[in-house]
C-alpha cells in the first residue's frame, strides 16, 4: 500500500528524461525540480516568500539537526516543521544517518543503529531506524527518508556490500515503524558506483513490502561522496532508467548545474544540494555563462547584473559593483542577495529543463547549456 494523498504522474518524456507532477497533500511539485536545503528549518538567509518566488514547493530539512535543536517535541508542539517556519508548501526530511556520518564525533555503527556524540555539546546519542522514523513523524515532514548507511567514498566492495545488507534490513524496519498519517516514506538505494550492486539493491528497495506498506518514492544515496564525476555519470546513466516509472526518483545531495543537466537526462526527478546556498556565502554566483567569483576586483566598477540572462529580483535591481562591495565589506546583505540569485538560477535551470523535455529537445539543449557554462567557469 502507498501513502494516501501522494502520487507521481509522468506527463512527458524525451529519451530517458522525464517531466512529471509529484502531488502531496501540501504541494503540487512540477518535476524535475531542485529542493533548496533548509537544514535547521531555514534556508539560510532566505524568507519563505523569497524561497517560494524561486519556484520551490518542496524544501529539505534535517532530522539530526532539528532533533538536537530545538528538539522534535518542540517542532511537533509548534504544529510541525512547515507551520513552525511558516512555509506554505511541503518539506522533506533526511533521516539523520548521513549527517551523523559527516558531522558527529566517535561514531560506532552496528546492526541495530548508530551511536555517536552530539557535534554541539558532545553528549552521547543513538539513532536507529525506529528512532529516526519516530523523530520524523514528530517533525511532521511531508516526506520522511529511510534510515540508511552511506559508506565512505572509495570504500572497498566488501564494505559496500555490508552497508547494502544493513541498509536493506533498516529499510524494512522503517516500513514497519508506526506511520504518521499524511507522511510519505522514500527508500534509499546505495552501492557507490558498482552498477551490479546498485541494480540488485534497487530491486530490493523498489520491491520491498513490509507491514502492508511500500516506499512512495525511491532515492539514490551515496553519490557525490568523492568518486570521479565520470563514474557517477556512467552509473546514473545505467541505473536511473531502471528505476520505477510510477514513483518519484530522488538523487540525494547532488549537485552542480552540470550534474543536474546530466541526471535529468537520465530520468531523475528530485535533487537537493547545499551548493547554491553554501557557495553564495563564499561569494560564488552561478550563471548561464558559468561560475563567477564576485570577490574579484574586476567587478568593482561593473554596472551590469550578475547574469544578463537571469530574471531574478537581484539581477533586475543590483549591479555587480554593488554586490562586490557588499561582499568585500562582509555585509550580510551580500550573502543574502547571492543566495537568492543562486536559488533562482537552480529554479530557472529546472524550469527550462521541464520546458525542453515537453518540447522534445532536452538533450541537445542540455549539452549546449553545459558547454556554455564550462566556457565561462572561473
Ligand atoms: N544525502 C546525500 N547523500 C545521502 C545518502 O547517501 N543518504 C542520506 N540519508 N542522505 C544523503
Ligand atoms: Zn539573478
């Protein structure tokens, strides 16, 4: 059985690329789409109105962070993670394991779960599939992710195989955990860049049924963790077309504009990544002509916008000279405006991709757009 109120419908195809509509009780999400990262129930520096204006309808939050601060019980008492931050659309929560592996100290993993120390105050904590599902139910996100083990990039095959067995056992326990009404659950496929391992794990996760439930969407985890980019692209080309067609396909933690263009061409529907928001705070603007470092002195007297092809409110109003000045003076408005532009760019990139898939010219357009960006990258 699938979760009531959630559905995915494919409305156009262009080769392996697909254009669809993911409907949830709180949002109608046009795919392919990018989900801005709002780890702590805030997309850093942006207001809900600003996020909405970029076209986003589904944003991400993190179980691990919200569990530590302010606490899942508080978010629940405040009406859930959407109402708490006054976000009028949908929220997806990652399950916590991946963040524990990248942030927390002194982790030990066993078949039951993960023990670690809080990155905030060092207190000992433990996450299990059941605990992650309980916390995500309290947070009240629209989509909860299964609790998985993502092996480090470059791990040996036996280590990856062990993580796959554990991730499958944990996925089953996630399906068996008490379900919150109106909350969907997505399963996660691991296997690094080993296509054979990926395909057999995909079979397992996509075909999994426990307690009368199945996953409402399928995610690919464990990409963009240090493997060579051509290997990631090759694996995505072989795996994505074999994913179920009647559920959303989510590529976790990816990626650059190039990664999105490639993965959309393979048939991915959902993306999230800190790149547009984090890089904005490091003075990097993403444009249709490549990456621009706004710190560079050449912008000092430049009256032009960040990107002439961008129709965002920042490019409509502000010059490169002004943004350069704000960044050099470490004024917080600089990071805010660059974040808004970068999220707008990701929104525009996926909107244009959707139009091209519908019109039937996606692949030629994507190759051309990527070539133009690469030429201008600094
Ligand atoms: N975010 C990016 N990659 C991953 C992954 O492999 N697992 C989870 N849970 N989240 C991710
Ligand atoms: Zn702009």
